[in-house]
């Protein structure tokens, strides 16, 4: 019997429950065939939590997330909750998880599977073989900076304020994650900010440079302005290996990088906290895509980003590299067999539902294990 690993599943809203249902089946298969089991608990986050408890993340669910070895999240949000006051909106539930769990490092790999190279809106030769890693700072910057708010102006009209702010400590800890991971890859880091306009960007560049020179001189570091990076990502994406950037630029650039791979429905992510004395890190895994309310409940959503997020969980939280490889190889095999959900459908391929895609991954895992 495997040791008790605890996992909290937060399916959330929209297509979240459907894609998470497929992961649940993959988890059960792993438990039965590879003795990789979890004590799984489930709770609410987002709009569904608001409907049940009047808040987008109840304290009980927050406490479970803090206690779990890992959290797997589907997606949050939808038109039903868009008119709620800001503090009750589904997204606040996700942001609370990130802050309270201290998940400062968000890893968003953008990998183009061979079978999908032609599904990209970019020319195949630009994206074939693409494998980049965006590392987004997740608990600082303009998402959380104070002061913030909307105020009435004396003469009429209002003023909306957010604050972009970074400290040395915040920059250095995300920089370390980037340099360490780059050492396991091709050893190149591009640090992205707007040092030509923003003081927080000047500081970001200086601290990254100092960290590089003192601790990681073996890694190749370059700097790029965020607008140029957006342009370079669609012009010549393979020039990048690891990109490290702040919370807001990381949000934008990772959506951009996601589309290089053919669909937002393919991208997993990991959000990690600092290691404690025992080496354990708090961690949350989620697909980069949103709740896609337009197709929710239609059995059309692509479950692969969530299944790949589960693979990242096996690798980063539980050191189960072989099992993570098995899941990733099964996904690759399913795509090679020509199975496609609607978001990645191509001519002459086989259109499948959410559940059929999940089953196909399990069948491939079984075949690859024999
Ligand atoms: C993401 C999402 C979130 C973000 C939203 C849902 C709050 O876009 O994870 O990229 O902006 O961080
Ligand atoms: Mg985003």
C-alpha cells in the first residue's frame, strides 16, 4: 500500500466538473494498476461555492486546501456571477487560495505535441517541437498591490486604482525557481518586464541580474520588455526556453503561449509555494483554460489540460516521475491515434467527447503498461 497522500479536488464551475471527472477516472486507474493512491476529498470553489455558502471559497475548504498534500482545481467563473460585487466573484476564491497557500511560483509549460503542430494558428515550422516554460510570479504585483479600489471624485466621476509593487525578496525567490529549472532544461532564462517605463521593472531587472551574477552564472540570462516578448512569442517562439515574469505580464503572455500549442485546452499548470523544513511545498495544479460556460455540461470540453495538470502533480508534489511520464505518453498516443475534442479538431481526425477522450487516455495507459 502506498503511503497516504492527500489530495483535495476543487472542480469549480462550467466545464470544471466534467474535466475533473475524467481525471478522477485516471486517478482510480492509477490506484488500481500502479498502487498510486490518494485520499481524495472534494469541495467547492468559485460560483458554485458562492451559491452554496455565499462566498467563493468557504473557510472549511480553505482549511482543507492548507492541509492537503496537493490541490487539483478545474476552473472558476461564469456569466451567472459576473454582476456580483467584486469580493464575491468566483475569481476571488482562486486568488484567495493562491495567497493564503503562498503559491508564488506558477509554472506554465507550453509544449506542442507533434500531432497538433498543424492545429496551431501559426505556421507549422514555427511551432513544431516547441517546448517553453513560462514562470509567472503569482502572489505579488498589481494583482495584490495596495492601495487599490474605486473612489468617487469630489467633482463627479470616479477613480480606479491598482498598484504594481515588487520587493527584492519577491523577485529573488521567483528568479531562483527560474534559474533552477533552467539548469534542468537548456540553461536559458529570459526575464521579462517593462523597465523602460516602470520602476518596479527597473528593480526586477537589477535584482534578476544580481541573482544571476552571484548564484547562477552558468545559466544564460537575457532581458526583454513585455511588449516585445508578446511579439517575439508569435514571431519566433522557439527562441525561448524559460521565461520568468511578473503576475500580470505572466497572465497575458501565458495565454499567448498557450495558443501556440493549438488550444488553451492543452495547457496544464502548477502553482508552488516555498519548501518547508521537510522539503514539502504547498501546491495547486490547474488547467490554464477557464470555465468555458458556453460548452459546460455538453460533454465537449477537452480534459487533457487537467489530465496533464495531474501529471505535473505526480511529478512535482509526489516525485512520481515514471507515473507522470506514463500519463503524458498516453496523451501523446491518443493524439497520434487521431482523437480530437472539438477545440483541437482537424480535418480527417476523429471527433470525440470529453468522456471518450478520458477513456482513450486510460486505454493507452493500460496498453503502455503491458
Ligand atoms: C489565470 C486566470 C486568472 C488570473 C483569473 C481567473 C483570476 O486568468 O489563472 O491565468 O488572472 O490569474
Ligand atoms: Mg489568465
